[in-house]
C-alpha cells in the first residue's frame, strides 16, 4: 500500500467563453436588399487550439458565412468564438480528444447564437449554423493527418 502513488485528480474546468473576433461586411447594400432572388450560402468551419500556459488551453471555433446572389456578395460574416479551459492530469491521447471534441462542443453554441444575432442585426434573416458532430470532425482530421503522414513516409522511403 505504501508503494502505491496517489494519482493526481484529473481537472477540466471552463475558465471563460468569449467572442474573440467578429466582422460583418455587406458591400452591396442597400441595393442588395431589393433583390428577390434567393442567395447561396457558403459556410466554412474550423477549430483552433493553443496552449496559453501550463494546463491552460484556448480553443476557438472559427466560421466564415459568405452569402451571394450570383457573383455579388449579400453579406460576409467571419467570427471566432473561444474558450479558455483548464485541463490537467489527463493522458496525452485523451487530452487531444478533449481539446478537439469536448471543448468545441462547449464553445460552438455561443458561436451559433452570435452569428445568427449579428446577421439579424444587419437586417437579414438569421442564418442558423447546423449542429455539428465534433467527434466525427476530429476523427476525419486525424485520419487525414495519418494518411498524409503515411504518404510522406512512403514517398521518402
């Protein structure tokens, strides 16, 4: 019993969730408001993560919403919603999953609300970002990284 070492308790705490960056452009207003045609909407999403101190990580979900009628931009929104998380005493492979899956799942609803609100305040019907499966997104990125690493290893052999 005396030989057993006490393992430190894993820690996962949200320190803060905040809107780090947001921009809105509507270069063709007010004329674009008179258009009757349905616009096309292109939505891009990504996750960024960085260590800011020992056991402290910033995880951000980034989106670009570009709406067009033909070649003309109706509006362009870029936003970055971030969170600061304290994550300690977790094995490395699990830590990467927490940063790539759980943290974005916490931050994303705030991003969805802020983007919809920003677009609505600009005078347009809100664009509601779809629910996301961050686990599937994480696994897809991992598979792409492994395929790229395998291709590089085979190319250098």
